[in-house]
């Protein structure tokens, strides 16, 4: 009876053999929408479901099959899948083993471009704060491009015509193909580290997105971002945009446009210098004329025609002051004629400072007399001063019984009462 029963593993393996042996399932092409997308970065394997309006099938994209994938899938993306259908025995379910994944709406390179652009923008690679100014009058300009393309010829001819004073240094590089990105990075580093450049142009002529792809690589973008020399990108034509354009300090629409942005036009510089020279001369001539007019006005003043006028006024004022001083001296002498009788009047008038000295002597004499009469000196010699009601008592007759006295000694005061 039990012989009719098989194990789960036996049944699953039977189904797996049936599906694996079906030639129609060994290579299938399926169109659908991604959902439940998971990327296990530790292993590199990707898991998701592929669905349409009414059905869903699980899918796995192993790391070795996804190695050449240029973009990162995401939920909601409509894709074209090439792979095979097989059974995963451990879970007893069939699933789609993906070998190739293509965006149904855009090509893989377009998707990779948009995703890298989004990532680098979020990381600050495109920020204006990182952009370096392009020098106005460069002496050395480096160019990273193919030595055989039309781009280098256009750049050289444009720079030589516009600014022949500038030295051009070519850093020959591959600009197309799988290995081109390594060559571009190497030459950018060489130009930046080994040469004292004012500006570095990086680019190539036009082409398809596949042709321009080396300039859309993250490593190339990083080399441009970390370059100390100001970088002008010149990739493709006007309508072409590359990741290098967004990272560079300045984007040029074409290689020729890059040369125009890198150097000034010598004819315009000469014209500007001539204009500035003319303006400077006009300003200096105007200033000179203004100063001449001011000088003529000043020289036309009375002062310069007869400079002694100022001196005469000062002399007259000085004579007036002398007269006033003489009159004052006579008035000061009269009250003290007796004290200074021994000084001749003629000497007093001629030397008024003697009057001041006599007055100072009189003042010192009076101060000396006051000092002698100072009651404080009496106290210092051991005597006291008695006061009642703030008045000095000079006689005992001035006191009566119960009067309050204030006795002042040299080292303090004492209050007492008359008995």
C-alpha cells in the first residue's frame, strides 16, 4: 500500500527534471514589471518578482550573471528578461533564473547614466561650492583627448588664434572603448600632479552614447572632482551631456567652445586696454586741468600779490599787546610804591616780572604770619583748645555752671561740663 507514496523530495525532483528537460523553458524571454526588489550587497545576488496584470513569478539574478549590468533595477521598472525556468527544491517552487536584464523603456546605458547622475548629485559632486574659477589669462592649458581626433585640432587652432601667448600641452588618451576610462584617469592625474597648468580641458568629439560612455564612468568623475587644476569638460556636441560635464568646473558645448572658454581673445584684450588707457589719460588730464585752475585761483589772491599784508597785521597786533602790557604794569606799580621804593621806576616799567616777584614775596610773608597764628600749632605743642557751642573759650569768665565744653587735644577731642 505504501509503495504508491513518494516523498516530497522525490516529487519535487521529478518536477524539476521535467521542467529542466523542457527545451521551451531552457531559454525564455519574458516582459514584466519588477516588484519586491532586493539587492544583497554582501553576496551580490539580486532577488525580485516579475509580474503583469494577472500573474507573478519569482526571479533570481546571481552575481556572476549580473556582472555586466550597467544600472540598478528598482521596483516599478518595466524590463525585458532573458533566462530560464527551473525549480528551487528547498522551497518547492519554480522561478525565473535571469541571465540578462534590459529596461523596456530605455537602454541600459541611459538608465546607468541617470542613476549615476542621481548618486553623484546626492554626494555633492555637482555642488557649485566645489567649482573652481577658470583663470582669465592662462599661460599653460592642458588637453586630455585623442591625439588623432578633430577635437585636438580645433582646440589648438582656436587657442593659437585667440591667445597665442598660451602654451598648449597635450596629454594623449584613448577616448572610446572599455579601456578608455583608465587612460583618461591616468592622464588627468598626470596633468594635475606633474604640470603647473592654469586650466585642463577634458573631452572628445561627438558620437553615440556608447562612444561617449568613458566620460560617464564614476572613476572618471572622481578624478575630475579631485583635480586641483580647474577643469573644462568638452564631450560631444551641444546636445550631448555626460557625467563629466556635471562634475567639471565648467562645461563647454563642444571642444572648440572649450578653447574659447579657456582663453581670452587677444584682440578684445588689446581693445579693452586701449579703452582703459584712453580713460586713464582723460581722467589724468581732467585732474591736471582742475588743479591748474585751483592753482591760478589761489595765486590770484591778494596774499600772493602782497604777502607782507599778513606780517603787517601780526606786527600791529603785537604792538597793541605790548602797549596794553605796559599800561597794566604802570597800574600795578602804584599801590606798592612804598614796598618797592628801592626799585627804580624805570626798571619796573622795563621789567614787569619784578612786580610779580614782589607780589609773590608779599604773599609769602602774609602766609608766614598766618601760620604762626594757626591754633593747631598750639595744640601740637601740648596745649588744648576749649570750645562751647562751637565757639572758642578764651577766658574762664565766659563760662558758667553746667556749660558743656569740648576740649581738643592733638590726638583727639573730649567733652566735659563746668561744675
